């Protein structure tokens, strides 16, 4: 039985590439969440009407 080593190399390369892609997506998702929270806080800080509407939803 002969195994083609190029198939093993392609498989290993695919696993490494997928691992890198998912690691980067996790970092980008975290950055996007932090950015969204910062923009939301900036909007509430600069517009008192948004803050008043937010407080009204909890009353």
C-alpha cells in the first residue's frame, strides 16, 4: 500500500490554515464587540435623549 505524501501535506496545511482563519475571526469578532460597545457608549454620552429613552425602557 502506497500513501501519497502530498495528500498528507495538503491535509496538514488545510488544518493549519483553518486554525489560523478561526483564530483571526475570533480576534476580529472580539474587536468588533468592543468597538460596538465604545460607539454605543459614545452615542449615549453625547445624546441625552438616547439615555432618557434607555432609562424609560427599564421603568
